[in-house]
C-alpha cells in the first residue's frame, strides 16, 4: 500500500505550532514538577506511539504489540482519558479534544510506576502541536537523564526509545469497518435489551452515521497523518499496511518491530557490547564461510578429510540411522584421529553441510593400569573420550 504524501507546512505555520506547544507544555511541566518533585519525574523507557486511521485496528493490535515488545502493562488509550462531559461531546461529533487537555492528562498518566519499562500510547500525537509537545517531553527527559546519570537514581532516568507505528487503511476500508462495527454494536445492544442478558456497550453517533464516519477519516488524513509522518526523521518510524486480515497485519507489525540494539540501548551499554557480533550477521555469512572451509579441507588436508568421512560412514551413520525417528543421536569415540586439532572442526563442518547439527564434548579420564611394586603408587593412563551429540530433523511419521 502506498501511503499518502502530506504537503509540507509553511515555515511560519511550523513556527506558530512550536510557539503554541511551548505555551501549552511549559505550565503543565512546571505544575507537574512542583507537585511530584523533579526526582520523581520518571517516564517510560520505551514509548510506542500507535496511530492510524479510524477502523485500522489499533484497538485490536495494541495487546499484540505490547506482547511483541515484552510490555506487561495495559496500553494508554488517549480517548479513554478524556472523559469530561465537554470532551465527550466533542468526541461524539467526530472532533478532537484540545491539545492542552490531552498533554496535561497524558503526562500525569505516564508517571504511573506500571509504565516505567514501556507503554503503548493509542492515539497520540494527533495534531502538529501535540507533536511539538512530544518533542519537548523527550527533550525534558533527556535533561533528566543528564542530570541523574552519575547518581544512584540513574536507573530511573533512562533515555527513552520512541517508536511511531502507523496502521494505515484506505478511506473506503476505514468507512466500511467503522460502519460495520457500529452495526455489530447496535445489534449487540438490541439483544441485551430484549433478553436482559449481558451488558450494553456505548454506541456513539460516529458509529452509525456515514457522514460522521467520513469526517473522522478526513480529520485523520488532514491532521493526524501529517502529525505522525512529521516524526519520521526523529524516531523509529513504522508504516504498517493494515488492510489485510489480522494475522497478516500482525506479521507486518513483527517485521517492523525487529530489534535493533544500536538504536535502543543506552549509548554506554551499546559501547560495552558493540564488539559482540549480531547473530544475524554470523548467520548471513555462515553458509559462504562453511563452503570455503570445506573446500580448503579437500585442497589442503585431503587425507584427514577422507578419514573423517570414512569414520562418519562406518561409525556414526549406523547409529544416526537407528535414531531417525527421534532426530537425536549420541556417539562416543576414542578414535585417535580426533587428536588432530583440525579433526573436530572438520567433523562439525561436514555434519553442518549435510544438514545435521553436531556438538562435541571432550572428556579426559585417568584409567588405572598397574601398581608400582616399589612405591605402591597406582599408575594410570589418560583416556580421551569424545562425546558427540548429533541433532537433525526428526521423522514426520506419526507414532503411537
């Protein structure tokens, strides 16, 4: 799906939005700091900003996204925080509550301890001014990080990781899904009224009116979409095609949320770990390197390779064949060929090339041989045993 391209705002309009954001954010931040104390301004380590067109499935996917990121707290749904009668009236008409009210209630909510490790924000930011307020919040959290970095409270003031995830559907899909959901809710309420069984659910005018449904999409397209895409260059941005079935959308989400430690870890932590190669980098080149090694064995150590292959065919394969149903075999060997330093790596590589996974454990035991008649000491010899575990795909044959 191709996303719509928002028009770039004039510089004067952007400056006005920044000014409006500072006018809104500053008093909210100061009041919050005075109320809880600066040392208690502890915000989430990870914030996933979940936005999308009406009917795109935000409510359906929030739990899945939380689980994908290992978050155990419930999402913060902005619309559920804005519940005063005045706010409800605005929402029922398909409009949006003012930026000041949204920012004020959100910042207070984010300080709850349950959200310390991370949270999904459903429905924020929705306007350009809210975007600027978000930037100011991240800036303030950065100041807290710098202030407490060398103190015992440092663990509570981590640099936040911000993900912007946009679930997008076309206008026709959005309208169809919204009206379909409205019909389902209306039918549910009708059955509850008739039978007295269950509880009715809130049914807003925007769930039934095509004009209001279309207006909700228009508001998203003209305000929210532009606000979200303006964050593309600042934070991790994920555009998700939400047109398909739930499982397909979830696959798209998982692809987008692939972990990148270089972007998410604290810089000091990343510097400590950066020398350790990523598993995916090793896997990416693993096959090519395996081929190079095997060819070098044949060119440079043909006799040893021939011995290894012969040993595999005569000693290992009969045992592996007998364990074909389980997909795992264990072989112990004292063959002196393994005293050659290259033999074990060669054995593992040959198994790998043929689709097996081999793990080798070397054990040295002292075996008593005789008693020294003069000293009475027991004379022993060292016995080296190589224990090889071979794993492979088990038989698909049904058993039992």
